[in-house]
């Protein structure tokens, strides 16, 4: 594996999920793979779980880790070619990425959407140029449009807990297909679509392999890009989506058509315990950080139905599986 950016970089989803689970059972089995190898983690935006889980995963594999907060400690980057650099950007991405690639064996890169220009964000220009010029394997730590390590950990969490014991026994079909719902949640500011896009992309692929059934619900105006939702059932009626749900993924995102805008905060969309009564004793997920009693009620977060800590724990094993595959191909 030379790049991990989306579910499309995974040849066999079942094999990858199984590998994550096996690594979780034996975290230090592949320590020799990373001996004398260096992972560089480059951040242009804040991180808690992604940073620490990926560092932990690399350490479990015997790797050394270097972390660079490029937005705070590095030079301002120029990404355009053919321009005279007489402004505030002091270093070109061509040199910056190439130097980092020279120092490391694998790189992780995080850069959020700016939510100012849809074409610029959805072109993934920054991530793609970083991959091109560093010339070593790169894992996305979240980009403008996707968060694949989070989505892999989410899928593992669902399949571990669903009533589908035949999945991990290697049989062709699971015993039951859990109903997974992605629901929009209120927020105080516009957020990127990356987590929602990515979760949808991974769930649709899992649905195509008969692992689950997937539904998206959101207020009118908050449609995600069709490239990420094709194959999902979509409804503007949250109650309809929640009926008989087994897993509910709560996340805010801003408008895609009216790009980067917080169109409104309709009442009644924050998930609470009362809403769970119409579900199939659903478990509730969120990628964190979460704004309590705005996106998701404290009664759920502090209760037995929340999976947010288990999700965060599985971030380590998801990252470790991807790094293992990259190390095996060096």
C-alpha cells in the first residue's frame, strides 16, 4: 500500500477489517517491521485522537515517530506553480514535501477544508501535491473531503458489536445486517463534510458487501456530494431513519450546495434518550470532539449506549493495520 486516502485504496474490505481485529488481539506481533523506520506526522490543523492513536500504532510496530505542526512551527507554504514568491509564503510545497520525504519512510498528513472555495477543497490539491512531491507512502490523517482512519475504526467498531458473529468466523454472509444511520446534528459553526463524506463512503462499500444497511438523515439543504452518498437511503425525516436502527452515527456538517454555510439549526435534531426508544436499542457513535447538549445529549454520552470511547480506542488498531501494510511494501 503506497497511499491511504479513501476506501478506494482498499482492495478487500473484509480482509482489512479482519486484519485490524487480529492486530488488536496481538498489538506487538509485528514490532520488527518498523525497526529503524521513521513515521513523520505533519499537521496543519489540531488533533488529539488522530495524533496520539497514530503515534501509538507506530510505536507498537517498532517505528520512530517525528511530529511537525506545520501550521505553527513551519514556514507558510506556497502550493501554486509559476508564481513569484514575493508574498507571505516562504516555502514551496515542492521543497517542503520532498525534504520531509527524505527524512521519513512513511508520512501522515492532515489538512482540513477551508470552506471558502468548494472547487479548491474538493480537488484535494494540497494532499495530492504533498503525496506527489514527498515520493514515499502517505496516509491521510484527515483531508478536505475524507477521514479514512476514522471511518475504518468506525466500521470495525460496528462489526465487532453487531449481531453478526459469523462475520469474524470467516463465513460468507453475516447472520444479521445491522441498520446504520448517519444523522446530522446541530453546531455553532460550519464544519467540513470530511467525516460525514468518509463515513458514508465506507458504509456504502460495506453495504455493497452485505455487511450492513445504511441510511442518511439530515435537514433539507444539508445534502452531501452525490459521489459520497450514491447507494445510501436518504431522508429528511429523522424519526423515519431512526426506526429500528442498530447504530446511530451523530455528526454535524455544513452545506455542500450552499458551500460551507450553516444554513439553519432546526430544532429537534439533537439526539437524546427519548429518540432512542424508537430504535432497536441502538448504540450511538461520534468521532469526537463533541459539543455536549448541542450535538449530542450528555445523558447518552454518559450512558451505556455511547460507543465514543470504543471508537477512539479502535483508532489505534486501524492506524496500525494501515501502517503495517505500508511497511510490508517498503
